[in-house]
C-alpha cells in the first residue's frame, strides 16, 4: 500500500455509506492528496471504481487484505 494523506475506515458500513463518506473526505482534501479507503462491503469493488471515474478522483490502487477492501484514491481537480 502506497503512501496516503488521509485514512477512512468504513468497515461494517454498506453502500452507499462508504461512497458518501469518501466523497465528504475528498471534498475536504487538497488536490493531489491521497485517501486510503477501507471497506468491508463487497459491492465496493464496483462502486468505488465507478465513483472514482464519475468524480474525476483517480483510483490509484485497490487490494484485499484480511477480508477488507483497500482503495487509494487521489483527489482530482474536478
């Protein structure tokens, strides 16, 4: 997992809450900063890449560790 500026653990929350919380966190970050989002909802494998593409915040990494999904999203300039 690469470096990140903000970590947001949404374990136990189901969609759309992880996406909504990620949107809020990204809105408070500066362009170029990286958000480490941790999610347990399996639907996030589709939801987070779609959210990233739709909002112009590049998804840099995604992985699964110990039943949790990890995403690194960079704050875009959109």
